[in-house]
């Protein structure tokens, strides 16, 4: 009977030792077995694993893709226009042994502090080599790829694998927004004034061309009308000459009537002429002064 409690105690101790010797590695984790701070084993396969109780300890690290959001960083591009940049990185622990040696007991928190420094240095180096227009444009994939490649190279010593780097925001500092807006407004006003001046110049060219064409058209029409009028006058004179040759008395009578019609117009027409003026020959004689008497 005295041995029964001892057996129970030994059994309990055995169970405790067994439980202390077994640990579970989740599929989302990697584990290191440490003995007096030194790495003795790496467990990357999910399932049960063993360690020496009371002597060895297990440290687990997340094997999933992790995210790091950097603090807003002020950078100065090549054109000296300062920008505030927000970025984030996607990374994972690639080599847990090197990771442990690099960050010690600080773990992921310590690694992210150092990774953020690497990210900030890469952001300043890459974005400082281009102008702000390139950074603010939508076509900045090449810039992010350069930042990612630099971060990949620098973070290998930490046992990390940087998968992707993205720029979330690239804006002007608040104190520069008003000045930048005023400058943009002045540029747009200058462009508008330039466009209006170009429009006025084009309108003047069109108007001058239209005036020239109108003048040419009127001149051509005037020339044609003068030609037609001259031909008509020549034809009229020919007819007059022919009529005069056939009957001079009738021609004189017709010309006198035309002269009367042109001279005596209106109700108050008055003329001062000598009574024996030839102008009134057909008023005193139906046949006029044919003989000149």
C-alpha cells in the first residue's frame, strides 16, 4: 500500500515529462528548438515534435505573409518639391535561424523596426532620383519595383523575404498645398490666355481671308459690270448713230424729249433760259428749227 502513492507520483511525473517533451507545430508556423540560447533544431513540418524537457525550449514564428505599414515619410525628389509618402510592404520570415540570430529575443517587432529603416532608406534613394511628376503619376510601378528590389537585398541579413512594396499615398505637405494650388491656377490661367490669344489670331486670319475674298469677288463683279455696261453703251451709241443716219429729225426730237424729261422734274422746277434758246425749239414748232433759223 505504501508503494501506491509512489507509483502515482511517478506516473504523474512521467506524464508531465512527456507533455514537456512534446510540442505541436502548426501549419502556419515555424519552430526553433533552443538549448541554452543556441539553436538545436528547426521544425518547419506541421505535426508533433520532441524536445528535451527543462533543458530545451521552443520558439515559434509566423510562417504566413506579414504586412508592415511605414510611418509617413517626407522625401525630396530631384526637382526639390517635397512630398509626404506612405508605403507598405509584404514580407515573410524565410530563414528562421538567421532571423533569430539577427533580431534575438526581439522577434517580429524588432525585425519590423529594422525593416522600416530599410524601407525608408530605399524610398529616399529611389524617389530622390526622379522628379515629383513621375512619383505623382499613375505610372510608378517601375519605382515600386526598384524600391522592392533594394529592400529585398537589404533585408536578407535579417532572414526576411520582401515580397512586395507599394506606395499608398504621395502628397505634398500641408504647408505647400496652398502655394502649389496658386501656382497651378496661375499656370492654367496662362494656358487659357494663350489659347484665347491663339483663337483671336485664328479669327483674324479667317476674317482677313474672308474680307480679301469679298473684295476680290466685288472687284470681279464690278469689272464684269463695267465691261457689260461699256458693251451696252457701245451698242446704244451704235443704235443712236444708225437711227440718226436714217432720220436725223426724229433723232433730234427724241433726244429733246429725253432732255425735257430729265430737266423738268418736280412741281417747282424752274429754268432761266433765253426765249430763243434751241432748247425750246420743239415747244414753238412741232418740227423744230430744222434749217437753223
